C-alpha cells in the first residue's frame, strides 16, 4: 500500500479551490487497495503578514514524519507552507508530487512578489520534484521549463448526479455560480446583458454588495441537490472570471447537459473549446460576452464527449499510475 500525504495551506473555507481539490482526491481513493490518501488536515500555524501562514515547524515536521507516508503531495506555489512542505520532504527523503494550482503572474494581485517568492523559495525544489500535476495547457507549458515530468490531468465531477433524472430546460435561464462581490469573478459582465431578455440565476454569496436587477434571482446556501436542479434547468452557465486554472462549476454544468460561456482565462476551455456548446470570449469585452451568450444559450451538450474527457474512473487510474511510478522510479 502506497501512502500519500496531501499538504496545503490550513483552511477552514469550504470554497477554497485547493482544499476542494485535496478533499476530492481523498474521496477518489477511499476504497482503493493500492493507494491510500491520508486524511487532509490543518496543521498548527503562525499568522504572518508577509507570508499569510507559516506552519509551526516542530509540530509540522513531527506530524509528517509520524504519518508513515511514502509520497508528499505538495499543493500551492505562492505560499510559504508549500516551501515548508518541500523542505520537510527533502529532510525526510520523501518522494514528491507537486500540484501548483498555478495562476499567471499578471492575473495575480501582487505579481512581482509572487514571482519573486517562487523564484527564491520554490524553483529549486520544483526542479527536483518527482512529478508535477498540471490542470491545463498554460501551467503545463510553464512548469515544463523547470521539470520534464509534467502530467496534465483534468478534474472530475465531484457531484453524484441522479440517474434517470429528468427536468425541463428553461430556454431563458442563465446560471452564474461564484462569489458575486469578488473582483476576479467577473460578475459585472452580467449587467451588460439586455435587462429582461434572460432570467439570470446567481448561486453563491455576497449578494448584499451587488445591485440586484429585475431579471436576477439569487440562491444562497443551497444544497447539492438544489444546485443540480439549477444546472439541469439552466440553458447556459457563464464563467466570466479573470482566471480559473480549471473550473469545477463549468464541469458540473456540462456534466448536467448545460452549455457554457467562458472567459479566455478559464482554462477548462483547453479541453472543450472546439465544441459549439462551449464559447470563449475575451475577458472584459462585454459586447463579445453578450454575443457569446446569445449564440450559445440552449445548445445541446454531447454528454458522451464530456464523459470521455472527464471520466472519474480513468482519472483515478492516471493518478494511481503516477503515484506507483513515483514510488518505484522516483528521481529524488
């Protein structure tokens, strides 16, 4: 049995993308007889103004040492905790898989600091990592400059949709899922759609900070079953974010048969941009966004294509193959 320890910043947030990924990976291998993903945990931390979080070193090192893990799977590339994870793996002579959850520096709030941090603290460890897991073409290209063992693996749908579930599409319904008041989520694009032409359903939080139009309906703190119903009712999902290294919500929508309009910074588009049920627009180009919505709403999604690209069983086998190869032939 190969034991894998996932390390990421400590987080109490249920919407933190890295935490969602780590928890999903843990669930993916719950019943596997060859790979054991150890439970994801929050390590004791110091709060730091410059680095945000720093693991308490003695407790962190002891916990990793006592875990009995064969592989340290490091998550994050712009955090001091990722550096600590690489350092403890080196000191304990553990194999390393690295998932950076990378964002281009020009899409970050402090690009110079992020790039400097990566160059000074992480780049030398990244070169020695046994494998790097990327999510899209852009991060694959970037990390191949540092390491020749970069494997692109997409996400899989975490929602367990009901079989034989039938619900009618609302031909005017557009769905947005995310934080309404977060500048990088592009919520302002919705105001550029003609008022009254569509029914715009918004799922998430932050509604008290945005202007509510007459054609907008807000859904707060809903269950996965309710979200599934909205995915199936909608005739279009829009993801107008500045940047998403993948996009779980886009995958959840197309898995439910709903077409998508994505900004050029939403990288799940690398897998599906050739299909007419996916339209890409330039972030901030509001007229292009409105045109993309008008031409894509109501398109039929080819579920066989979606299932073949994002097969949960196949993705699980790819991770298993990766972990087993790292243990048997890792370079560290």
